[in-house]
C-alpha cells in the first residue's frame, strides 16, 4: 500500500479565538473532496477555493483576546496518516483596506 496516495482532502475557512477565557471556534466554509473527485483533478496545478466572507468577526489582536482567521487543508493519506496545513489571513473592514 502506497501511503503517499491522497484519499481525500478537506478544505475549510475558519476563525478561532485565543487568549483569556474560553476559546471559540467556527467553521465558515467546508468542502470535502473524495477519491473520485481527486482523480478528476490535476493536483499538480493550483486549485481555487472561493467563499464570501462574513462582515464579522473581524481579525483582532488584543492583549486579552485574539481573533484569528485561517484557511486549513487536511489531507487524508491512503495509509491512514493525515497532513494538516493552515494559512492565516486577516479579515478587516472594507473601509480599513484603503
């Protein structure tokens, strides 16, 4: 069995809090690609993920609380292993992106 063969991919866009108190976590977008879909894709080429982001919560860097957004990919390998990659990004108000 070749453990380098990808059996499935999960793509998600999410936000989470860090800091004092309870941590919060919310998945905004989620898509799972199974083996049949992956066979039809050329994974050597860049792939697009598209979703409309909400107006809140905005990214925030406070002393007691931080709100972080990220794109996460989870690869499910044939041998049962999982590979997770996460890329952070800032969600800001439109008027602040001048």
